[in-house]
């Protein structure tokens, strides 16, 4: 069996050249992580899909429980995360909350990947 060659350390001075673009600062990274975390759950993706598909533009929270087969508190938790991440708008109508997709929110989230 042949031995692997030992790699010599890189001595090229260009290996430590600073990046041409500034890195994200801590606050920018935190805001972007909030968006990506919101999208990282299958139930939240399903909620976004259901709300986006609604022809009236908004969906009552009461109509989001059965399709996901989750409890009302769990659905409310997921909806709050999507609101906090800037994907959904919440409007209170009587005792119910209605949710609508914030225009351009999905496109902005997709643009975050390209701007890393």
C-alpha cells in the first residue's frame, strides 16, 4: 500500500489576503438567521404555502389547524415565528386572527442567500 505524500505548509503570502467584501456584522447575521430558522421547519413552510394559496389574500388561524393536524397552541407558535421573521402580517378581527403574506417577503428571503 502506498503512503500518502506529506503536504507541505502553504507559504504563499496571498493565502491571508483579506476578503474583498466585508463580512456580515453580528446584527445582520442575527436578522438573517431569524429568517432562515423560520423557514427551517416543515410546518411553517406548509403554513406559508396554505396562506399564499388563499385567493382572498388572508386566512383565519382557525382554518390552519386541521390541515396541519396540530394543536391550536402549536399552530399559533409557528405563526408567531413567521410574523416575527417578517413573512406574515397578523390582523385581529373580533376574536380571530387573520394572516396574510407580506408582499415581497419570500423574494427578500431568497435574495438573502444571494447576498451572503
